[in-house]
């Protein structure tokens, strides 16, 4: 890190702590030091000319530092939530959710290392993932049946369209009652995997 510029007013870590305390923000000294050392506080430096190599923070950076810690307090108090909270409460892997957040439309904002969302957004996606898990317990997909029978899920779609397997279309996908699959699955399998019928199905699909 560089030496302090003479044209910029700097604050020591202890002065930063004092200003945060004035705003009613409780934070540890190590927390502020860590954010300086990892570059999370913009413009902060270590004074290489000083024997102790003090950490210094630009005076102009204080509003953004206060804003950052206020948002962290909102997370701690349960006013805002992170993707990790959502993953934990919906029994999902954090890495999975982080990779798919933008794709499926979860609205978050980056605060330090956190992907933060408002409570309203959190409640919306918790209901969504909860309903999806509930749906999984009640229904199976064509992909599930295809893997169980060793065939393509496209063939299972075909069998549903032809009435060989009772299923319903939700959106772009077909779903089959899990209870019906557990009781009638073997019967459907014998009928659908019959060589003559399967050959006909493949020919029609082609």
C-alpha cells in the first residue's frame, strides 16, 4: 500500500470507529481493519512511511462506510436478507442459488461479500422454493421416469400425449402423480417398453 497523499484528509482506524459509534453502529476494530486490508473500503491505505504502518481511511469515504455498516445492521436485525439466508431456509446449496440468482430473477444488491435482498423479495422466493419442494413431493417429472426406465424423457412425453401415462402439463413440462407412479409405474413400464409399441413411438417421433 502507498503513502498518504498530502492533499487528502485521512482518518485513523480509531477515528473511524468513533464516527461509527456516533451513528449508533456497533462494530469491532478487527472488522474495520479487515475491510481496509481486503480493499473493501475504497481508498484506504497503509502508511508505509510510518513504523507501525497505520491504516488510514480517506475522510470522504466515511459516508459510504457508514452506509455499508448500516446495511449490515439491517441484515443482522432481520430487516434485509442474504442469498445465504434464502438457501438455508429453503434447504438449497448456497453455490447453486448464487449461480442461478440472476438467471431466475432474484433481485439482490452487492454489499461487501453479501448478496442482499429486501424482506419482500426474500418472502416471495421463499414461497416459490417452498412450493417447488412441496410440488416435488406430490409429482414426478418425465425426466425422473426416463432415468428410472433408462429411456429419454422425450419418449415419456410422447407416452403421456398418447394417453399411455396419465400426466398433466404445467407450463412447458409434464408432471405425473407420484402416488400413481408408485402404484401403477410397473404396469406403465411394461406397456411403454413393449418392443412393438416403442418402435412405433420412435418411428412417429422421427
